[in-house]
């Protein structure tokens, strides 16, 4: 085989789509945390465990898999949000372990605001992808800024509203993930995600 023939070879990607794993890690964890934010139960070990293992580690794994598939958007999104969940759990647990002081409200407002800004820029990226992801990222942008406003105003009404908005955001990610799984399994559109025409 000549060098020219070797250079013209292309490898077929036979790896699975990691996006549903990442979206489910994000979506389920977000819904469970925001059920707490909406006032249904206390902040508990279930939420922290989901934040570490499914929201955190599963999304990082999905991000690494997206890197293998040469998907910069997926790599950046899943790895970043996986690390968001780990940092959020760290902010909750580390002071109790003697690893730093409790984060101040101004610092938490800055934290959520920066994540909101990052998510808004990622939302712009979804304008080239599909409507389902657009909704996920837009609603997540709103969620981060609502969290910042909640911490700034100390409003119980905004806190509850934030919880319900987060439930909607997480549910949209769950839908987007399971739609991709079912569409692939059945080989046809079972649940639409409305791709953008390029």
C-alpha cells in the first residue's frame, strides 16, 4: 500500500454517543437538587451523592468520550458541568471538614453569575445544533442567574421559583437524552429534538 493510499484512509467511528449519559447525569441531578430548592425536602446525602457520582463523574466521563469523538462543544459542556457539580458539593462539604471557611454570599453570587455567563455563551453554540439543546442551555442560563438573584435578595418567592425553573431545566435535559437513546434504538424519530437546518 502506497503512502498516498494510507493517507487517504479514514477510520469509521464506531463508538457510542456519549451525550445521553452526560445529559442524564446533568438532568437527574438538577431535578433532584431543585426539588430541594422548591421546598420538597432538605439538602441531604442523596443530593450530594448524585452531585459527586452522576452529576459530577458521569458528566466528566461523557466529556472525555466527546473528546474522543472530536466534539469540542460536548467536551467543554460535559466536563465543565461535571466539575461544576463537584465544586458545588465541595463548597457544601469542605467547610465542615475543616478545609476552608464557608463561602460568603457575595462569593456565591459571583460563582453562580460566572456559571450563568459561561452557560449563555454555550447557549449561543446550541443555535447551530437542535431546539431541544437550545431549551436546555437557555433554561440553565436562567437558572444560574436566578440562583444569583436568590442569594442577593434572600427572597423566599425567588428561591421557590428558582426550584421550579430548575426542575423544568433538568427535565428538558432528561427528555433530550432519552430522545436520543430511543431514536437510536428504533432507528427513527420517536421523540423529536428538532435539529436546526444548516
